[in-house]
C-alpha cells in the first residue's frame, strides 16, 4: 500500500511535466500549416486531445471533415500525438514525414485514397423515405426543405445532422424511431464501387444513459441483404464495409431498414458511402 501511494504521488507530480505545452502545440500547428494541402485530414492521438487540436488548427477542419464517416477518402493524414499514442486513422501506415515539437510528435502519412462514387448523407434529398407497419401498410414521408417529415403518429423526421456519437462528431442521417414499425430510407440508381461503407450509432450521451432499446440497421442492395448493424448504449460508432465488387460500375437501389425494440430515448444516425 505504501509503495502504491508513493507511485501515485510520483505520477501526480511528474505527469504535468510530460504534458505538451501551448508552445508545443503552436510549433506543431505551424509545421502542419507549412505543408497542409486541401483534402488533407488532421487527427489527434489520443482522441481526447481533439479539442486542443481544434483550438490550434480548427480552421483546417471543416464540419464535413470533422464529422466524416472514416478517413478512407483522405490520401494524406497529419497525426499529432503524445506519449506514443497512435490514431486509428493511421493504423497500418508508415509515416512519410516525422518531427518532434516538445512533448508532441507530428507525423504525415500518405496512402491511396478511396474514391467515393456516392455519399448518402450529402445526397439525402435523393432518398425515398417511408414507414412500414407490421401488417405491411406503408406510410410515405414527404420532403421538406431540410428534412423528411413522417406525419403519422408517432411523428418523426429524417434529416442530415451533425450528431454526437461515442463522444465524437458524425454527420449522419438522423431519425427518431417508432416502435412496431420499420423506417425505410431508399436510394435509387446509386453508382456502386467495390465496397459500401456504413457507420451507425446512437446520438446524445444522456439519451444513451436513459434508454434501453437496441436499434437494428439492415442494409440491402438490389433487394438482397448485405448485413446488419446493431446500435446500443455501448456500441459507439460501428463501421462496417460490405463487398459490392460484383456490382462495381453499376447503378442499383440501396435500401436501409431501421427497427427498434424500445424507441424511448433512442435517436439514431447512420452514414454511408459507395466507394472504390
């Protein structure tokens, strides 16, 4: 017990000395700005340092980049890390450039970028949205200027929105859910590539604590199910990649079916990209 107390005391005294200073962050930010190109993405490691990253480089991180599905579409990744941490966006990559700035390490990674042929969130207004009752009755939702409105009770809407999922921002198609019904979001003539990447999760930390229901997202192409994503209180942002290489170069219908066992305090969002 005495040894543990001494260790914790030493850690409390030494940890602040190992932390990056504002001067370190300014130096790293200057280096990033010197080599930054449009289309690059900047990440912090560990992820909890992201607010500091945005304080110094937020003007280079627009909302669309901050709320990205993942980093596959970015060919150049700038990583500002501390204490040996690595960002998930750079796993499996070798740095093309590395430099030290006090307690911070700046690395630039370069790799082939995925080519996105269809962004479902950006093209939200091309969707056809409906609610299907257990008996098969279909209620169509109408398109307003910035969302789809489903007027039958319980009322709900579907819209592109910046959500907090797993304490991170995500641009997603967001919807409140109805029990004993399926929310259907369908896109016609989607130009497919080699894969369909889909990410999903539950918005709002307080709603995640209050609710208990599990949301199921079913993904279909040409009426054939590719797979499902389950979203619960502890699943965070779940990303799956479905193989569509057999349909690459073709334009097909893509359908998302969303169900929930208990809709109380459930606000669900998902994003998807067709890409090669």
